[in-house]
């Protein structure tokens, strides 16, 4: 399922953006709400960066979450996504051993 989740260019880009969110997203609105990128990046910000419909991005994020690549946290009416580094590390080790 991880292979499928990463096979789409936009989903792969999202994973890169979430690796170092401060390089791709403005943290100021988060800090104003006493939040930071440790909780993740808001779906709306990911959608704006990708330039795709919110429903498409939500579907992509759900696919990546089901594959174990992302974790989400809901705060108020907003959902924030961050990388699941444990799964990513395990997948990386798997690739090193098998390929």
C-alpha cells in the first residue's frame, strides 16, 4: 500500500513538503494560534500549495494515512497532517534489506 501511496507525484511532493514544512509553508499563522509544525500542516495549506481541489487533496492525505505514512490531528475545525517517521523508517529499512 505504501508503494501505491507514493506512486503519485503530488502525494510524493506532499511527503517532501511535510519533511521540512518550514521550507514550504508559512509558520506565522500557526504561531499566532500557539501551534507549530510539530502538530502538522493544515489541509488547507497543503491544498493551496498543491493547487488542486480540496476533495482531491483530502483523498490523497487519506490514502497516505491508510498506508501509515501520515498521522493526523484535529484541532477545532481543522485537521493537521504530519509524517509518521516510524513507518517511514521501517519502510526504508525494508527497502534496504529487500532491494
